[in-house]
């Protein structure tokens, strides 16, 4: 699974993606597509479970998180599993989108034909902003 971000090739914050070890996947016209394989050791994409007590993540409660993960693999978990971006990744995306610059990002295996959802920076910074696998999120759509 990969995480991909596309931005204008002249964006002054591209170095932030390079510092997080994103690689250039494709250069098309004025846009650069950065991609990174998502590993368990990476913490820019995290999973959690929405429970009545709040969001349970691997960092907040590892024992309960692992228990729920096992239940998901057996289709027996009663709580919704969600995927979200770390605050650091949200900040980088927000910086990339400064000055109303076009940004798109997605978490997927295949990036050719994905449903698109247009969001704004306020949505991105929301505590309950979760990303779906196989969906392209667009900020400052042209």
C-alpha cells in the first residue's frame, strides 16, 4: 500500500516530503507525484478504533488495539476501524496547500481511477478527519 501526494513542481515545501523519504514517482506537466510505501514503522498514517470511550490507537492503548485488530481479522469487532493522518503529515499537507496551491493525496494500491473528495484545510485539521483507502482527497481544486 502506498501514500501519494501530488503538488505543483514549483511548491517551496517539497523538501518536507523528501525529508520524510517520499520519492518522486512521476512528473507530469507542472505537477510532481510523490509516493511512499506505508510500513508499520511509519507513523504518518495510523489506524484506530472508534469506541464509546474515544479513539483507541496503538500508541494510546496497545493491548486493547491489538485485541480489536485480532477481532477485525475474524470479522468479530463491533467497533469501526479508521485510518487517519498524523499531525505532522497534516501540517505538511497544509503547508503544501498554502497560497491556494493544488494538492491531492491518496492512500491506495492503484492511483489511476479513484473517487475524488474535495476538502478544505479546516476539514484536514479536524480531529475527526479520517481517510478512506482508495479515495483521492483534493485541496484547492482548480
